[in-house]
């Protein structure tokens, strides 16, 4: 810093203000200091700066797997919005979401020096009374039922499922079958509960529930098990819906003429399915933005009160649904 100050003909305090992006420096002087930094190859010491100002400008993300569409797109959105605010992200995956593994991830985050943590673990882990995050940590939780204990950001899973089922009933289908996500998944449970509630409120029979693991292959296997009497099916995500479309095609059942199919997520490829998939749109970019804003608010003002911030969903109607046709 002294070398930069000497070359630029300014004080070390001026170099410090420029290096830290602080105001109060004439623009011509700022450019002079930046030119001296470039010439000498000077880079501010971020570790020293962090110790001095108590900020690391890094957000931690702890998550259970990147394979699912929701997790990967949420992380992408978090990284994008964090960067726009001048923050980097540090990512730590948790192979098996247990109390020890989550606490171990927080310990690792502490070693890596982050200002706050976003937790993306959709299984019922943070809901359990035996599982608690370390006290004093700035944290936001995504896709969880932990709103009574932590600040939570999530899409409105239940309302999205209600829209999907009501759409199929409004098309005249006598009932709607459902292929759910894995047992223990918060989002899968919320979607399945809403499916059941809409059918019961409409006085329609509730068929046996099918299950998959979010993959297209599991949707394919579940689609093979759908009975011939099924005229409408709500699938808990678009990847499984792709497998269902394949299974129905192999069985000679035409979509949407004989069976209507609705997915959930509205992934970029959904409009290119054959037929284009009717699905529930999740705004992952908005989830990521709200997570970052909520965490930065805590970093600036202190811990936030528990509660759940729901991002709205909406149905996107395409070519995989049609009015019910009586066969006979």
C-alpha cells in the first residue's frame, strides 16, 4: 500500500479508501490510485480487510444434493443475486441430512469465514425438535416446514398443486391420480396433501397415491402402473412427468386425448415435451433473490423473526391436458 501511495503521490489513507470502495475521493485521484495499483500488481488483502471490518462478503449455502431441478436452480439464483450485491458464495453439500452432518457443515462454514448461511434441505430434518442450528448464526432456510423456528423462503407448493388439480377437474375428469415425490420430502408432502384436499372437497374419489424419486425413470415406472381407468394424472415434478409421458406412449394411451398430464416446476424443457407439458411454474429466481435479501438484512440489522415467506406459483397450460372424453 505504501508503494502504491508513493507512485500515485497520495497518502496511504487515500489508497485504503480507494481499495475499500469508500467515498470521499476525487475521481481523478481515484483513477490515479487505480492506475498505480495496476502498474504494481497490487491487490487488496481481503482477509485483512475482513478482520478489520468484520465482514467476509461471502454467503454459505448448505444443501442436500444438487441433482434435483429445484435445488440446482435455487443455488444458481442465489449465486446470481449474491454476486449482484458484491458477495461470493461457498457451497457445502450434505450427503445425508442428519443432525451431525448439518452441524458439521456449519462448523466447516465457520472455518471458511462466511457472513451468513442459506440452508436448502427439503427433507423433514429442521422440523424435528432434536435438530437445531447453531445459535447466533445468520440463517435463512429454503423449502422447509421450519417457519416456526427460522426465517423460511419457499414457493407456495400447496397452492400450485391446488391449481393443477382444479384445472383437471374443471376439464371434466372424474378424478385425478397423483404421482408424488419421495416420502419425507417437504415439497412432495405439501403437493400431495393439497391434491387430496381438493379431491375430498369436490366429493371425488381419492385414488391410491403413486411415488417416485423425482427422476424421469421413476416417473416411467409409476406411469406403467397407472390403471386404464385413469384419465388425468398430476405428477409432482416435470422430470417424472417426462417418464409418465413415455410410459403412456408405450402403452398406446394418447396424451391428451385419453389421458391428461400436469407436472410441477416448469423447467425450461417442459415446453418442448411431446406434447408440450401443462405444469405449475415455480419462480426459482425470486426464491433466490428473497433468500439473499433476507440474509443480508440479518447481517446488517441482526437476526430476523421466524416465519415463512411464500413465493406465488401459477399454472402454465400447454398441450398435455384436454377435456375428458367418455370412452364407449
